[in-house]
């Protein structure tokens, strides 16, 4: 299959329906499908053919989305690139994956090296543009679509190669378990470089709904106003933005009273934050757990039993989840082990990286590096990351649990718990805290002492103005560890 085929269908069946709305610009499905052909012609003229890899280092604009489908229509492969990367980072990533071209915006620096760069110097969509000649979409079994990079560019980059069929299987999860439909006006308020933003945006357009692009950076008050003014019915934002929305909204009730569903994914949204957000942000927030490599795993919805509030939700449509030991043996419900899962949306390997593939993939199952368990009702619980696990005096300590407790303190707005070397215990528990009001470590230590076993209580507290983040917006615990050791 080729995902871009459905755009042609929408252009015939609902040609005037808005495909994308983006702060002053709007294109119908007839215009959008034509613009995708324009992008495909642009790529053909640049020498791109089926199977070639194209780096996409573009702003979060209509053209970015158009080129995602233009690349797909040719049967070429999308290589996402964060515009915030340096030219050197882009060069290394492009050369590692043997890209044939890098797309950049007008005014951006040309990437040096062996991979040619092409600038976009004009809009691709608009009522005045002539319809280009139709391009027949590439077809083929397991047609590759995107190298869905899931982290920054430190060290050797890893790229799980996802196909058109993988994406369609993910779309089914979004339609069935996240309730997205062709009637939605879906707000995407995160960079399109993020795998979640890219996946949801393409999903919405595949369904024939309306994508509303509202990328950062904008003041939180403006985002609230825009989502309401654009009459959005669904949205995707990251947990960090959920917390900012709670802080910014001063009125009674939720700031998005007409939003049918708000999807939060990419990092943990702890129970205390979630309960506040259901009152102050939107009444139907879905916590969606998954990964760029493996696809969707579980979703926690407001109607789920309150006793499951600490979980990451119930297993989604089409996904199979196992909890295994180090020998790949299944563990019983409730017992902590290594989480692995697979669905039609799961990658099978990292491109050109057999060593990393062997660590993360086995017999079609993907290991995200999370530790946890599944109870007898199908709810998934995350207890920590394998690499984040703290072993203090021979006892396993899971940072997620401590972080959840600390976030319950009214003065704590963000927290990250890591292990630091200790001559006495092997590792010691360290908490990095961002506070909304003045607070000291003694107060937080007392707070934890009545809620946690003594060995779990952080011995060291470090207070920050902000926590470092990776290129996909997650807290960079490795940077915190390095900073603590230096």
C-alpha cells in the first residue's frame, strides 16, 4: 500500500474540505493532493527515486507535511531532522543513513559534506497554483516510509525503519483506541520532528479530517486561545505542555471546554498532574504509552477504574504485550520484568545497525528498555527504565515511583530522580527538583519519609531552574548524571 493514495481519494470525494489549517493559511484536500504532486516533482527533479532517503529539516509548516506525503508518494524514505541540530549533526546523520538529499528552509544554513541540500524558496500550496501532472504513487510489499529517529544525535544514531503498512496499523490504533475520526479538527501543538506529531498528523490526513498546525514557540495563553478559536475537537500535546496549561489557565473549569479528546504522550503524566488536568485543561485526557520504534502499547482514559490511576493504561487495539525475564520467559501477572510488545505497527530492526537491533528486537518483539508489569485486567504499569534503575545496597529502586511521590508536593513542578555513585551502597538516590516556590531538601525529605521506605528516600536534593531535555522533549537523565559527577 501507499498512504498517499488516500489523499487522491479525499480530493475526489470531499475536494473543498479543509485538509490543513495553519495560522492564516488553509488548503483544501484538492489543493493538498495537488501540492503533494508538486513536492514529488520537486524531488524527482532533484534526482530522488523510490528507495532513496531524504532528510527533512523543515519548519513546522504546511510544506513540511506536504513533503512528508510527497516523499511517501515516490516510495522514498523520510529521514526526520530537528532544525535545532547543528549543521554537523545533520551531516553526520545524513551520511550515516546514506541520505541522497536534505531539505531545508529559505534562510537556513546549507549542510556541508557529501549529501546535497535543497532549499524551499516558495509555498507549495495555494489556490493560484496550477495543478501539476499526476504522479502515480509507488507500490510494493513492505514499502518503506520513515526512519523514525527516537533520540538525539549524541553517539551513533538509531533509525527503526517503518513501512506504510506499519503506519496504517498505527492509524488503526489511533482510530479505535484513541477515537480519532474523519470528523475531527485535530490540533498538533508540538514540532513535526517528534514521532508522535508526525504520526498523528499523517493519521488525521489519511482519515480525511482537518489538521490544525499550532507549533511552538508561542505563549501558553495564545495556544489556549487558538485551540478554542479554531474549533478543535481533538489535540496532541506533550506532558510538559499540560503542566504549563494548568499553570496558565486562570478561569473556572477546563481551558478547553469543547475539546472532545486530548492525547498526552511522550513522557509520564503522573496521577496528581492528570487529576488536576482533567479539571483545568480538558475533561477527556488520554495518556498514551508507546514508542517511535514499537508503536502504541496502552492508553489510560478517565473512565478507567480509579484503582488503576498509577498505570499507563489498558493494552490498546492490536497490540500484544509480554513481561519477560532475562531469558525471555513470561512472568505471571503482577510480577516486574522487562516489557516487550509487538503489533502491526512495530519495526523489526534498526537500519544498518545489527548490534543495536539485537539488543532491542527479538522474534518480532520490541524491547523499549522499560521495566514493569501487567495486572490481570490488562493494565500496564511502568516501574522504571532498565538504564535508570538504581541499585542501592543490592536493592532495586525504581525512579518513577519516587518522582510520582515528589510531584504530589504542592511546591514541586518538575522532578527527575537518578542514581549517583556511592562508595558505601554502590549507588545513592539523587532528586533534581524544579520548584514553583522556595523549598529545601529537608522539607522534601520529610515529605518522602512518610510515603516511601527509608531506602527509597533521596539522600541528595539538587534544585534547578529547569531540567535538561533531549531533542524529543524528554528529561535527559544522562545529562543530569554527567552534571552531578562533574
